C-alpha cells in the first residue's frame, strides 16, 4: 500500500508541476491495474482548472486518453496471456473451465460490460484483462472504454472542481471548523462511503 501511496504522491506533484500530464498518467496506471493512481484526478483537476492551467475539455480529453491507453495495454496483456496458456494447457478440452466473476459479468452484458466497468473504481483495474483474454472485438472495446471513461472522468472532474471552488472561497472558515472530532467524523464518513460504494458495485457486478 505504501508503494501505491508513493505513486499517487508522485503523480500529484507531477500534476501540480506540469499540468495535465499527471492526470493522464494517473488514469493510465489505474486502468493498467494500479489502484488509487487516478486519485490525482480527484485532487488536482479542479485546482488546475481554477488556476487557468487547463480547461475542463482539455483535462477530460487527457484523462480519458490515459484511461483508454491503460485499458488497451491491459487488454493486450490478457490476450497474450491467453495465447501462452492455450499452448501450455494439457487438460481435458471437455473439462468445464472455471470462469471468474469478471468473465461472467462480460458474458452477461457483452460489450456494455466495458462501459459499465469504467464507472466503478475496482472494475477499471480488471475489466480490460478478461476482455482481451476472451477475444472481445477491439473496436467495440475501444469505443465502450472511451465512452465509459469519458462519463467517469467528467463526473470526477466536475466534483473536483466543485469542492475545490468551495475550499478556495471558504478556506479560513473551513480551517476554523476543522477540530479533531470533525476530522475523525469526516474520515469515518469517507471510509463508510467508499465501503458502501464497493458493496453496491460488487452486488451490481456479481448479480
């Protein structure tokens, strides 16, 4: 976990120093399988826009491009792994193959699973690999990834922009209100929201 925190901190500093580069790298790495990497999108997108260092459209394009590129890398990794395993497999071809819940999710919803997968944090780190392993049409994969990624990035950038604006406008007031009980309650609320979101995501995906 410390390794992931170091990556997020590095991307955070990179984004503040060089603009939207970190946004694209963050979404790229998370789609590649590194969790929390796109946290820089949440934390810095609004700040960059309010400081005039980028625009909403530019941030959206770069973040979505990084997301698609990372997903493609994961897709081809899944495709290559399947090719290697198929050559090494010596089991009975009639034996029922074990399917992960990721594969079952794709089997159930088809290409639309890629779109929905981009809307959930945990899903973005795994949905592309099984898609490649299952030989999903690459053109449809790219389209659904780009569309789902655009929706996700738009929502996150808008949320980041909204809260960054509030913090900048009411910095002193917010600072005076931050006592230890308030801080602990806020952290507890964030943890509760994250756990609730993951539970809802898993229920929806495993259904």
